[in-house]
C-alpha cells in the first residue's frame, strides 16, 4: 500500500497530539495529588482549634463566675471609702471624702481598654486632647487588676501594694470640675489576671472579672476598647517587646529577646500554638484564655498568643455594659482618625470639636509606638507564619464577629 507524504505528516501530527494529551492528563492527575497534599499539610499546620475540638466556644456561652465576695474581702478600703451615691451634678463619679468633707474624690467615667500593640497609646493621646477629658498622673494607672493586688513583676522598685486612697489621689481630683470626664486608660484591664491561680488556690476559674468590679462600683461607666487584626498584633508585639531594652535586659537571649527574626518568630508561634492546643484539650478554652502561663508572661513565652483572642474577654464586658461600650478597630481608626475621634466624643457626650482643629492636632503629633528603624529592617513575618496565624485566629474572629453582630471583626 502506498502512502503520500501528506498522509504521513497527518498521521505523525495525530500521534503527537495523542502523546501530548496523555502527558497533560498525567500532569493534571499529579497536580491534583499535589494540591491535595498541600491542602492536607496546610490543614495540619493551620492548628484550627474549632475544627479539631467540636464545641470549642460552648464553655464561653455559660455564665462567667461573678463572685464579688472575694473582691470585697481583698479590698475592704474600697467599701469603706465609697459614698452611698455620687454627686449628681458631676459628669465623673465624684463624692466628698468621708474623713475630710472638703476634699473631692472621683472615679473614672470612662475606661479605655485594649491589648498590647493595638493602638491604645495613640488613641489615648488623641482622645485626651479634648479639653474636658482628665486622666490624672499617668495614662495607665493599672490599679484595678494589678497594683490593687500585688506589685508589677517587671518593676522591681514598686513592691508595695497600693491602696485605694493612693489610686484616687493619682487621678488628681483637684483638677476635676463638674464638666470633666475622668479617664483611666489601663489597657490591661481587659485581660490581665496575673497569678490568679495562686491567689485563689483551689478554684478552677478566677472568681470575678474586672468587668464585674467596675460595673459593681460604677454601673454607669462607659467603656472603650481598641483591637486590631490579631495576626498583625502578634508580630508587632513580638518586635516591640522583644526588642525593647527594658524587657530584653531582664531575660535570657535564648527566649528570643534581642535576637529577632522572622524565623525565630515562626518557631515561637508554632511552639505556643502547640502549648495552647494542649491546654485547651485538657482544660477547655475559657480556662486557658486566662491561664497565667499563656497570658502576659514575657519571661516564659516568646509570643503572647492569647492576647489576640479578643472573644475571651470582650463578651463579658459587653454583657455588663451593653450600649455603654464601644469596640474600635485600629484599622478603622488609622483610616479615619478624625471620624473616629468625633464618634468617640459623641459617644461620651462631649462638646463637639471641629474637623479642622482635630486634623491640625493629629498632623502635629506622630503616631505613638511605631516600629523602630531596626525593626523595619527585619521586614515582615514569613508567609507561612501568616497563613498559620490567620488560620489559628479565624474561628476566634468569627466568634467575635458573631458576638458583636459585625463582620468587620472577621479582620479579612
């Protein structure tokens, strides 16, 4: 049989196409297998506790302990000093001293809470520009959840427990008038319960929260709290505190201090996720949220993972204060600082300040606690670390968004 050259070429082309189709099919199959492997590995690395532990947030829906008898026993000087009622013509919660009837004493009208590296320092500075706001001797008095009970373990010179009278005088009541709105910007009010396990030996949970205390004493107080994307918060926290001389000099280099890098951060994140997963598996989420071993312990943990789990603490404050509480996202504040400040002024029933005045003030005062030049040289966290943290925090963000009824708290 004779074949023309044209027929031979067609046959060769057809054979080549068949071979190519077969190769493509194999590649697609291999790619599918690879993608499945990557997805499985990502799922394993993601440490999504909600997927691993059914009913992760169920214990958080049960009422929190609220046994204030422990509080009154710890601080008898508070009940002895408080009046039967506050002066009605003062915006802050004021009264005259029982032992010196000419001395005015006041408690804050507003508490500005937050979490490390969420912008509370900058927000405090901008909010307190309003002439009606007073805050006493310092930004963070830290009395209710720290100095009332014990000394600050980072400040060796401050070893004496502070009295209620000391706190009241630190608020500088002599500067208060009837229109003054007294501020306490102790950010740690929302999350710090250091060493409660030793203080309340035998109890499975802390017996009360700072929300219980503030609400019991000043039920009409207003609460502001600022949060941010928890993945970004953790990276910023790591860079700031671990590169900070006042912290780094106290603790060994092997914990990560003064030895910053994306790789060391990644290792620390994976270690802490593993530690926290083990805690939740044994104790449940709520108990681990406030476990001293995981919260604010820069001497034992290189990263403070739980401080980005805002849903651990915000719901109990929301339950106590309802519409008297506002939760602000750093992302929104950064995008529109003037609008955020005007909204806060309205929430606090303060006289309005013009947009122009606020813009001039903001432009003339740079942001507080921004990344240092040395930290900026480190660049960003590893992409794999970001994926891991985003996956880890996702169920906590989803639960916070559900509690707040606001999808912005998904931080997507």
